[in-house]
């Protein structure tokens, strides 16, 4: 092990080749590198997100938000300089794993930031073996935080939102639903929690239709859903697909069909809303963030984000912004000590005011506890916004609570 480490340190190019080597072969070496990183004067944060590929918008949003956080809060914490490194995994999990390895080995990062579920899953063994505190900034799948004791989430889970919207629909007269779900892990979780709650409330889920994740064509699924004559359509599409979905929904005339469209906040992504015209007006979702959230902190955040990025702040961006805050505040608590167990200890139980409302890190699960809001899409000053009208405070990930 020792020999391997020296050789690779002396030859940075060889480190890239580590992606080819089994993790068990380099496990000890990764731990050694991280020990060196802990004594450095500069604290490095390496975020691995898709900046290109089918879900490239997500990386842009995380990157813009993290940079905004640093522009507002400075690049020094507890006397140490903070350096942010963003790496593009191209929406490919194998790339995410290799990039995380390179960030640990070559850049000697003290923190990692993880993005989409498949990439976050692929990076987890690196975080565990190298003991690198990793903030999950995008993934919405329950199991991700269980993949490493060094994972802490600032994004959301689909379960948090999908159970609440199911209960709301039942309470408001829905009886027969069809679920249209993007066919990957977060979609499966959204569908499971929705169906559990909807059927427990006395409703019936007539069918669950799965739409391919890449280059989705929703039209045939929407047609099939309509043919089943439900009173309610529960839909999950991930960030970046709400615009396409809204267009096809309206093209099929579903916006005027009388079928209620509901879902988690993803289907009315603020990044896409300005270009959806009237297609989503009246749609009810349970979401964790709206750019229209009426707090002063959010008004300031949304204005600063819009100015810096040219886009409306969305639910993905707050995962990046709050992720940076979690790292900064943990470092303040440890006085700049980057010992991974000290850092994770500092993060557990932390509570703060986010642009989305009060949030905290569950000390038991390292998962986020946050408000879930019921919102209706309404036009304000000529543009559609998700206007909150009911709040469920301090919601935990229901799948973890059920398993407990
Ligand atoms: C995920 O990676 O789990 C994810 C990404 C985007 C979403 C929801 C979930 O909108």
C-alpha cells in the first residue's frame, strides 16, 4: 500500500488511472491522503455535478448557488481559506466516482459535494474509505444518505413531498389517480410514497406509468393516462424536464381536461416556470422551495441569485446554497478543524434559516428536516409562480421513519 501511494503521489497522471483499480486495493491509501489534507491551511471543497449531459441544468444551478454563497460570505472561515472546485460528471455515475477519487487523491479536498442520485451512490465508497465529509446537494432518494456515514443531505427527498400531496389530494376529493413517473430511483420513491398514502386514504391508483429518464417523450404516457379517466394525475419529472413536460401536457389538452395535476415540487421547477405560459396555472404541488417564498431571507436570495445567474432561483439551487452554509457553519463550530468525524459531529443537529424556511440536519440520519409547502401555480406580474398556501413544518424523510 505504501509503495502504491508514493508512486501515485509522484505521478499525478497515474492517479487518473485509479478509476480502473478496485476500491479495496486503494482503500488504505485514500485514508492516508485525507490525513494530509486535514493539516493544510486551505480548505478545499470539491463538488461533482452534471454541468453537461441530459441533466446539465442541475450542475449550473448548484454551481451558481455555491459561488453566490461564497461571494456573499467570503472565502475565509475560522482563519482558513476556502477553495471551491467544481467537476462535471456529464450525468454519468462512473465519471462521478473517478472525479471524486481524483479530488481526494490529487486535490486533497476536505469536503465533497454530491449531485444526482446515481452519481451520489457511485461516490459513496470513496467518501467512506477516504473519510471525506460529503454534502448531498441534489439527490432526492432516501437511501443515498445511508450509503456512507460521511454523507449529509441538504437537498430533499421525494418521499417528503409525495406523501403530503397524496393526503392533500384525498382531502380535496381525489379518488382515482394515475401516476406518471420518470423511470429511475427518485421516481420509484415518489410513486411508492404517493401510492401508500393515496390508497391508505381510500383512493385508487389506476396505473403507474414509467417514462424513460433520458430524452423523455411524455405524450404517449399522457395519452394512456387520459384514457384511464382518472380524476387526478400524479407526476414526477426531475429538475430540467418541467418545461418539456408542461408543453406536452398542454399540447394534449390535459390542462383543460378537468383532470387535476399534482406532484412533488419538481414538476413546477422555478427554473422552467417562466417559459411555461399558462400550461401549469392552477397546478397544486407539495414542494420544499418556491422562489416566491415570502420571507425576507428568500427575497434577498432570489434577487441575488437572479442577478448573478440570470435565472430564477429554484429548489435545486437551495441545496447548493445551504450545502455551503452547512460546511461554513460546521467549520466555525470546529474552529477550522477538518477532522472528518469532528466535522460530521458538528453538522449533526445543526439548524438554520434557509431561503426555504427553517431547516435542520437530523442527528440520527444525517438527512434534512424541512418544511413542505402546498403551493398553487398562479400568475403574478405576468409570470407563473408557485404560491404557498399551507405549511407542513419540520418534515422528515418518511421512508427512514417507516424503517425505524
Ligand atoms: C435525484 O438525483 O435524486 C434527483 C434529481 C433531480 C430531481 C429529483 C431527484 O428533481
